[in-house]
C-alpha cells in the first residue's frame, strides 16, 4: 500500500516492517544459490536479471537462476575477467559511450557494481527509512546498456543488483557464446536462512493476532483486552539485558486485523472508512475490516 505524502517516516517504517513480517511469498537473495548449488551437487550457477524496458516489480526485483549440473557441456569454458569499476565507468561512459568502447575491443568487457537506475527509487525510500544507502555515482539503466551492446552486435549478461545497488554486467563480442557463470561455493555448512524470508511465519503471525484476541476476550472483560498486538521476531534488549522499550515498534497506525485489505466500494463505505480512520488513528480502512479488531 502507498503511504500518504504527510505520513511520518517512523509510521511508514513500522508498516513496512509489519508487511515484511506478514509476507507469505518466498523471497530469495541471489547470494543463496552459490552455496546451495554446492550443497545440492551442482557445478555452477547463472543468475540473470530480468530484461525489459518497463520499470516494475518484475524488472527491478525478480531474476532467473540456472543451476549447471556436473559434466554438462558448456558452450565454452568460463572466462576470467579483468573486472572494471562500474561506478567510475558509468560516470565516464554510460550507454552513450558504450558503442565506441566496444568498437575498440575484441575481448569481453566486465563491469562490477554499476549503479542501478531501476532500483534507485526503492533504495532512496529505504535510505529515507534508515535501511540502506543509495548507490554512489551516476545511475545507469541496465536495459539501455544491453540495447546499446546489441546494436553493436555484442551480447550482455547482467546480474541483478546487489545489496549496495550495483549490478554486474559482461559484454561478449560477436560469436562468443560463453555465459557469466559463478562457480558453486565450497559447502562449509553455513546456514542458508539469512538469504531467505520465512513465509510460514507470516501466515502464523496473521492467524495469531485474531486467535489471541479471541482467546483473551473469552477470559477477560473487554476493557482488559489489549487494543494492539505487534508480533516481533525478537524482543529488543539493552546492553544490560533488559527490554529496550525505546526500540519497540509503535503500534499506532498499524493495522491490527488479519483481513486482507479491500478498499471501500461505495460512497457510503468511503464515509464510514474516513470516520473509522479518524477514530482509530489508522490511515487505511478496508471494507472487510472489523472495527473491534482494529482497536475500537
């Protein structure tokens, strides 16, 4: 859901954290696949950024992965690249200068950490909420680079952006059929959990709040049932091991219902949603929401 223009950053961050916790779609970091490939007996990994000129969820956040089995005959052996600094290259060259750069080369051109223009808006939002820093340097559209290379008869292999907002790309000369492969990492038994979210936890959290409210409602008078419930991965602690109350999220403005959001469908529902939002101090009220579950 979009935040209102005047919504405080703290509230937006709390809503985003809750939405992330309740996410029921499995999300995987591209860094998962090199150690996973070794654990499952694969030989190499190919991570490909989604192609396309549109800037949307598909082209900004999604990618394809190919796991290469041992003994598979590749089109050509992997290449050893002299990686160049993509940040410096983007500032000096960019798509406009790529054709001239490629015309003077016969070997692949490999660039690391090219500032990604497509994810710039998302990273700026994260930086505003204190979650990340935007990439340094002049941002470049990966599709514009690929199109410029293809216009010169070259081919581009693009990896999705990393956590710092930079993507890797290799430009291959005509008739060079090699691919940008990453060898499977040695399996040292490191946990893979940091590379993925926990969608079942989101399902659990979504069901927990209404069930907990119902359970307490059967045991306690209404005025003793807490108005808000916030599910946490862990309790924040101070250096002395006590609960860090200042670090606890503020439940104000966070939806406290398991009902999926459906916007009001009529003028009457719009009026009622505005009244509820004013009373409950919640910005977004849906037609399936329960007034009492929301804290009324």
